[in-house]
C-alpha cells in the first residue's frame, strides 16, 4: 500500500488564528492538487509558538461547533490532516495539542506531555500537561502523534510502538540554536539524529514537520523529514523556508523491514513491565522515577 | 571520530558556519522589519567592523535602496573612519548621508567645562541616537543595532546611545565571529584588520580602555555564558584569576544595561512581570 504524505512547514502569525487558518486551507488545496492522502502541519500551527499571555485568547475545541475546526473538518474529507493548536478542555485548562482529522471527524487528539520549561522555554508556566500516550487507527494503519519535547524523551515513542503505532507522526515548533562550523544547526542535527534512531529502533515510519519563520529573535528551522523503517531518510524539506514537501511511501516496507529485523517480535514487554515495577517500587531514590 | 579535548584558552574555537548564520540573520532582519509594516532600515555607520557587517546584512536582506547609512562624525573623529564607512557605502550600494554632530554636542560640553571623556563620549553616543531616530522617522525605516555579544556582555556600550535600536542582528555573535562573518560577506579588509575603537577621542581603542583583548574576552565569555563554567572552572582552564574576576564583575555590574527598567509592582497585572507578550504579538 502506498501513502502520499505532504509535510507543511509553514510560518505563522503569532496569535492570529484566522490568518493561520487561511494558510492551512491554502496548503490543503495545494496538497489536494498534488494527490496527497495525509497532510501534516507543525506544532501550534494555528496559533504560533511563544504565545505567553495570548494562550487563553487562541484556544479552541476540535469539533464541528468550533469556527476554526469546522472548515478543517470539512477539508478532511479530501485528505487526512494533522494540525497543531491550543486546546481548552471542559474545565478550562489549556494544552498544546495535535488533532488528527479524517472524513469529517476528529479521530484523535494528543495533548503534549512534556512541556519544556528550562533555558529559553517556559511552556509549563502557560499550559497544562497531557497525561496519555495512545496510538489510534487510521485508514493507513495505526499511528501515534507526539509533539516536539514529547519525542526528545525516549519513552513516549516506545509506548506508541507497543500500542501498535507503525506511523509516528511528530511535529515541532523548534527554535533554531547552536551554530558551529557545521552546515546545520545543533538543534536540527539533534532532532534528525533521534528521528533516524526511532525509525531504526522501532522499524517504523517516522514523519516529522517543523515550522519556519521568526518570533522576535527566535528562528524556526523547518527541515521536515520522513524516515523509513530501515532508518533511511526518504525526503527532507528545506531549512528556514516555507515549503510543502511531498513524498510517497510504500507501507509494505514495514513487512520487509520486520522480516529482516524482528525487533518488534522479540521485544520482551513483560520483562519491561516487571523491571519497571521493580525499579519504581524499590524506593531507590536514585532511580529515574 | 571526533574527540573532545578539555577547553583551554588556546583551543576554544568560536568558528561559525557563515552561510547558515548569514541566512538566519538576513531572514531575521527581513522578518522583523517587514512584519511591522516597514520596508526600510537606518544604520549608524561608524567605519568600524560591527556597523559595516550590519550594513552588509541589511543591504542583502532589504535591498540596498531600502537602507540608509548615516555617518555622524565629531570633529576629532578619525578621517580613516569616514573613509572606511564610504567603502561600505560603495560596496553595498546603500543610501547614505553625513550628519556631523560637533555643533550639536559642543554647547553642552561648553556648559560643563570640567566634563571628562566618559561624559563626552556618552553625549556623543546619545546625540548619534537622536540623529538616527530622527532619520528613522524621515526615512520611514527602523534603526538596526550594531552591538555584538562581547560588548553587550561587558557593558561596553552607552545606554540609550549606541545600544538604542529596534532590532539587533549581531548581538549573539562574539567579536571574533563578527570578524569571521564580515570576511565571508566581503567587508573591506581595512575595516576587518584595524583595532576596534569607539572613536570618541583621538587614539582611543576598545582594548586599551577595557584592559584586555577581545580575543581573550570572547573565549572567557564563551566559557562563562555559553558553556556555563563557573569562574573557578575558567581559572582551572587556564585564564588568569584577575582577568576572570574583572570580566565576571563587568558582566554582573552592567546587567542593568541589558534590561528594561524595573517597574514597581502595585496591581495584579504589571508590565514586565505578568503582562507577557512578545514584541511580534499579532504579526
């Protein structure tokens, strides 16, 4: 089975959801013209990233009653769409969230678990953290979504893998940092390093997009990428420029890769559970609890 | 295989990829000027390295016709400075003008005959800021700052003078990195090789005034700031204790120059504490 993926690495207007929505609808048209089955936007693609006190003013709910999501859900009859937004829950807590839309329905919402609050980041000052890692079924197979810092931690991709995900759908608003003599930023090098690692370790497809543009002095580096279950880079978007990167992947590569390398078959989940229980219950204060 | 050696003053390497840096910085200038509805920029062009680099970057980002370089000599300014500034204007093709500040600052100097060089230097720097911000309104362009990371961290800058700007593309580059990027962009050699100077009085150089070289300061600041070394660890790495002490103290003492003035909190929501928006809010 073939899957045509479109990776949108867009710039956003900080705090102006209407203008960002208009750009989403333009990219959906472009992706449709290219025959895409699945279009992925970056983290917080509907709002911009350093929102600070703008958070409550840009929040929405991913359903048909919402004026932002209604046109996106309508458009999801043409192709499946993953967007980034600020979700307000029924108790008025705000999350960095990703929604997977298909055939007019919100199939799954993931709330960012790991909110970086160190160095240049201040996310947990403004957002509540998500408390679940769940894979979900799509018409292309089982998938899982993670947001930026979520996949800087090793455990959420592992949990998605055990929960049946063969398609890892990752997105970021990653500020560029670390210029050395190398032709790419430290941050870009690091992210692509771990994307390749996950695709290899989990013999799965890893699909990532990241925004571009500037917010005050921060630059966002783009560089969308898709890795196949053998750890091969299938496509890469440009750095620092808006782009719609298209790639067709052969999902049968999962079959071939896992016939060659049965890491999933041999994974000892009961051992993991037993040892994790022992470690967390041991009372050892040096454990990574 | 890359092996990482212990960092010492001899092997600290501040080299940057100039293509990548150029792309980020020209993109930054273009984004931060156009998103607010402007298309043009104003730069105070001293004839020194920092403003030369900024002029090259701005000309590339905005088109030279959209950049106004303003030369603002005082009567004792070195003629070389004017010439070097002219080389930048010629090389980039930016618009230019010369506004001598002597007649503007002399009356204030005369009012206080015992005024020392520091006061005079601050007045000149602030007078240049006034000229630039006036041209900002006349030319309908934003003032681009030219302070580098080394001088900002050392506080070697006049508050509300040369530090005043709408945006600063080179404030995260150490002086050595400014020099490296300048070479890559084609800044004339005479500007790259001459000793850095605020040119506030004859024969003044930054390094004489500071009491140490930028080459050393760059490396020490890189350990202290970028690598989060303690002062003790910098001394262990091989920097002299007195130099480390002087630099650490400068960074702390002049931090106020890098901050907006603190506002006394009275209400439940106060600018600077819990009224938090980027400047790019809504754009």
